[in-house]
C-alpha cells in the first residue's frame, strides 16, 4: 500500500526530516520504499521536506511504532491521490468515480486508488474532512470550497463528526514559500501551488507528547549547553538506538543525549572532563537566582506523586540522576575523564579480545565558545604501573576541534561494534568542506547534514557506521586526520568584517543604524535634562552588578508568569460563561 509521511519540525531541522524517518524505519525493521523520485511534482523544487510518498507492506502496529518513535513526523496517511494542482486532483477523482480504467488517468502517479479506499468510501462510520496548507493561508471559505469540491466527486457515507470521527480525511496543499519584500507591510504570501495530496489519517506521531515531556523548561537540572529534546531525539533515532543497546556519550555534561538514548530503551554510559556538570553543577550555578528559579518552575510541573521518589536534597539541588528519576528512566553510569586521554583510560578485559564495547556513540563535543576545551599533554603521561602522586596535576593544553573529532573517530573504530553508529555534531562555518572531517577505513559516513546555529556558526550532524573491524596494524593517527582544519570559531565570533557572509553583513549594518539612532536620542535627551540634573545636584546612579541583573531577570520572568496565569484564568471564566448561556 502507498502512504504519505507528513513532517514537521523547527526550521533549523528541515534537512533532518526524511533521514530520521528512514533511519527509524530501518531500526524497527519496518519495510519502507520511497516513491518520491517517481513523482515529478513531489521530487522537484527546492522546498524542504514536508511530505514523502512511500510504499510499505507494514501492519498498522508497525506503522504505530514507527510514528511513535519519529520526533520530526506529524503522521502517516493512507494516500489516495496526489496531483500538482487542484484541477488535476478533481479530474482524478472524476475518473475514479466514473469507474474508468487506470489508463484513463491523464498523468503518471496521479491516482493511487486501492481496494482499501473503496472500503473507506462505502463505510457508514463517522468521518471528517480537513484542509491543511503550507506556504499560504487559506480562509475558512476557501477550505470549505475545496472540501465540497472533493465530496461532490467522491461522496462518502456516514455522518460528519468533528470531535471524534472514526475516519479523518485530509487534503494537503503545498505552496511555494515566499519571502516578504523589503519594506512591505501587511504582505501576504501567495506562492504557486506545488503539490496536492488526498489521504486518510492512519496514525499520528507522538511528537507533541515527547517534546512536552522532555522540555528543558520542565527539567530540574540543565546547563547552558544542554541539548534540546528535538535535537537529542534526532541523534538517537539516526543512531538507530534500540532496546538493549549500550550507548556512550564522551562529553555528556548534564546528560541530555543520554536521556534520549534511555527513552529508546538503551543502557547509557557518560563521561566528561568536568565532574561538576555530571553531578549538580558548579557552586555558581547552585546559588544563581536564575537557576534557582528554573529549578522551582521545573519541579512545579510535577505532581506530588511524581516527586515522592526525590529526597529533600534532590529537590533543592537536582542532579543528572534527578532528571532520570522523574522521567522513570534507568540512570546512566558516569565517570569523570578527559576524553583526550582515552587511549590510556580505556582498558578492556582479556576476554573481550577485540575491545568492542558500545553499540552507539552519540556526542556533542565542546565548541570552545561557552566552555573551555583542554587536553592532557601526551608527553606528561606516565605508565599505568607507575605511582602518581595525587597532588601532581596533569599538564593541559588547548584541545582543537579537529583533534576532538579525530579522537571520536579513532575511539569509535576501536570500541564500536561492527554495524554500530557514531553520531556527533561538527562545529564549522559556511566555508566548510569535507576535508575538515577525519576518515577511517572501518567507518563510513552515512549522513552529513548542516544545521545553522547563528549567522556565523553552522554545525553538521555526522553519522558514521562501522562497516569493518579495526584492522591490524591499526592506521596511524596522521593518516586518519583531517586534511584541513576548521575555522577558529573564537576568532570568528569577534570578527565584524565578513564580506562573504551576506546575511551577517546585512544584520551588522542594521545593528549599526540602530546604535546610531540610539546614540542620537541619548545625546538629545541628555542635553534636555542637563540643567535639571545640575540644579538638583543628583549623582549618577551606581552601576548595576551582575547579581542585580539576574534579580531583574528573575523578577521579570515571575511577573510574566503571573500575568499569563491571570490571562488563562480570565479565559476559563469567559469560556464557562459562554457554556452557561
């Protein structure tokens, strides 16, 4: 049977939609054959993946498991027809209802009539019709006109039920996206229609429930670099994590990626050079007014029954274990370790032989912007049998991005099971080339998908699969190293002249105009109040400290929360009054 996969996600994850869907289908052994390339109006165009047509012999239970796992999927629909325009869709419906032969269709793949559709059309159960649009906003009258036109050509039996229908039919209209011209006020996009789909809902995804459950705002213990749940689930899905897998994150921090892996049923293990992040954070973070407010607001989302398993100390100072307890997930094993010393820190037992430990390795290495990157100097290392004084500090030096990624690849080649996956974020810029990535004869790149982080920084999700055991003798570090070092992100962040980056230069010019206007306003305002200030003898107020700024942020946030609660209460009262009338 032929189906339609409808996707949805944040804008920065548009390129991950179809790869995640295919990866999850492979992990769950759900047969999926994409048909997009066979349909011209589906495959053509530079629009992001919103829809994908596929053929599958999967059962409804398999499709439900597939939809429940994909975080970038909206739902799976049984496809009846697809066409490039509404007129073609109407003609296709007329051809079908006239019992014409398949050869009567005016375009290839314009009709997907099947026996199951005939059963749905003859069913007397309740149903509803909806029109969903992308790229252009339709009025209620326009949507109703489309529904009536479809029903005139393909009438249905049964009663219309909007709240809980037995059958839900959809007409998806995908228009080309357009950007508003400069200076246009009240502009309404009106791009051409690219493709139309007529289908029935089979299964909805669990995207909304998953994002609500693992929302960082509801997580008691987070950090400045905690990975959002959407990206975390994408990484776990593209690593094809399954129940019983052993998953490792070498730079786990607050454990966001391990939460996603544990949700998929994996046993998790994490390490980090900063042991404080794996426990309850730094002393500064514990006493910060913002973080204290964050913890209070996060714990307020849980019922007393859910909080029963937490001690009083965990409620006051949550840790990584606190998050896993509230989610009902098995907590990870953790160890404090500088990953640059993995060759001296990892030792497998004699029975292990090959050294294979993990089924998947997922990680977001430090970029060196918010957190420092330090490596242990190889020249200062001592043998494992030597006695090292506890007070003897290890010599540290800068840990470059290309060295971090190279260590990840070499570690995966040594300790990843054959068929396992290495998934990591590679921080880079718009000047990226494939020469920035290390290579290894045992690993093969499956996906290399960019995600824009800011106007200057782009990170790429690299998914590698181990296709062969580690050769003997193993390749040298130099032979696997990247052929080109990535741009220095720290130097890039302070640079203001980037002629090759048109978006940033446009933003820079706009910001300079705002600064000039603000300076002119301050100058004119100060000249007006100068006489008043001198006569009153007032002194300039003291400069706000960092703590004052945090307290202001906390107060503003609390005020917004109270205003939102008051607005919601007023809305509930108004709705109750309407029902009484």
